[in-house]
C-alpha cells in the first residue's frame, strides 16, 4: 500500500466547508444522524466539532451510548523514559537539544531493567519505552540499541503490551529492532508510537524546526513512519496530536481521521493519543486547547472509530479523566522523568522531565479509583495490598 500522504491545501478547503456548514446550522441534524448510528464522514465530524449549537454534553452522551454496554473497559500502560537527551529542537519540549535548564540523564540498561521490575511488581503489564530522537550517528545507534534491549527485557518479563516511542525509524533501524527482540517479538504485543503533533506542515516547521540534520524536523519522514513500521512487522500504531500547537482543530481532526483510516486499512490496531500542551522546562508556557474542545474531539473520535482506542493520560486532571473515561479506550498514568519509579511512587521533577504532569497521584491510586467505579483495566493486575489500600 502507498505510504500515507496529505494534501494540506485540500484539507484546509474541507475545513472551510465544515465551517460554512456549521454556520448554516447543519450540526443538530448531523448530531441526530450521529446518535442514530447513520454513517457520517470526516467532513461531518469537522462540522460537528465546529457546531456551537451542538452541546459538548450531547456529543459525550452519544459517545457513551455508542460504547459497549456496562462499565468502561479500559487498557493502561505506564511511560518509562530511558533518556531525556535529544537532538530535536521542538520549541514546546523540555528535552529539546538547546535547553540548558534540563538536567540530562540516561538510564543504564541495569537501571532500566530495575524499573521494569518495579512496574511489574506494582501490577503494570503495559509499558511505553521513550527516548528523544537523534541525529544519524553513534548516539542514535546507541539509543536504538538501548530501547531494543529494554523492549526485549519487557517481553521477557511478560509485559503484555510494549509501546515504542523513540521517534521515527528507518527501514534498516526496524531490522535492528526486530533482530534484537526476536524471537520474543510477538507483533500483537508491540505498538509503534509517533505523534505527528500537528498535521499542518507550516505549524510543524514553526515548532519542530527545519534543520536538515535533525530528523525530527522532517514532516514527511515522520508522516510515513507507520508505513515503514507496518512493512517491518508492527501490527499496532499510535498516532497523536499535541493539542495546542495548531489552533485550527478542525483541520487537525480531518487530517488525523484520514491517518487513522489509512492505518485501519493496513489492518493495524490503532491507538489515538490526544495530549494537551503542558508546561515544560525552559519553554514558554503555552496553554493547550480548552477542556471543552478536548472533550468534543475525544467524543467525536470515539464514535467515528469504535475499533480504535483513544488514549488519555494523567496530563489531564482527575476531573477530566472522570469525564472522559466512559468514552476512551486507554488511561495511562505515570511520570515523564527518567527511570523515575520506586516501589511506592515516582519522581516528577520538571527540571529532568519532558513536560509537567498534572495528576501526580500514584498509579495505584489513579487506577483504583476507576476500578472501584466498576471499570475493568487490561494491562493492570493490582497487587492485593495496593488494591485494598491504594493510599
Ligand atoms: S518533542 Fe521529541 S524530538 Fe522534539 S525535542 Fe522533545 S523529545 Fe526531542
């Protein structure tokens, strides 16, 4: 299959049409169709997003009614940063290469394994392995080697879901990865994560830069990463937006939906991440989108793609988690610090982390709240003590 591509001018024209339709008050009729399960396309989704006469509470109610009956069925995984070093220059990120305020740390292989043991003891069965992205050369090779070793360790420890979030890889780098995790590599247990952050090439360049030696600045290379991942053997993909980079949410929704459809057509399982911009070390504080806009995007994607899983993290407050849990597929909890976990908690130092986490309660407390409310959570087997006494 041809790699995913975007025509940003055509998308912008479709967003304009959606704006026009919303101003002509097509939203309520579309919401009725949406509630009745009639097929609606991506242009309808963008129109609903922009329709101020369709309350967000109505969209959430439609999304709730569309979920399987009974209590929410969630998955979880926790992030494990192996390093906060990075050659990227993304303006919104604490890990960017030129941020002298960040204390740089890379965990040893032994320390990474110890972190996996801690997370496993604490009941986690899903883990996302994260690093920065690196220029071609020894550091890039070394960090790929480290991540491959960590993935292999996680699979050996029987983690049921291992997510790889280390930037976009080349064909030969995928070969290195699969060579390193084989024969444990069970495609059903592995997910490749690369959030485009924004599908607008102009906004992308504004934040991610245009230095050719910095692979992260290459918009198209990142856009095509899941196609290389699929060709290499990944069966699961996790695209995402960083909400707040581009104010034009309808454009982003149209582009993300097209990307999700492409990945589903490739027979991939799809996770959709929607993190909001948060405070980061040394970066000018930028506010992400409003609670209301986040809830609208989540509700629309939840209904449009019932076979995909929307991911919300503890970047969100406990109140937002409670609002969204009935319509999402994954709630992730943990720290963006490097090797931050202890047997009872985690470190959350902004001066060593990619960004600020809003909800710093322990993983056990966060997940126990939803278990107590009746949810089931795949990827978490709470230790008896932590479930009985989460505090
Ligand atoms: S967003 Fe990713 S690539 Fe960019 S500076 Fe941060 S860690 Fe590096």
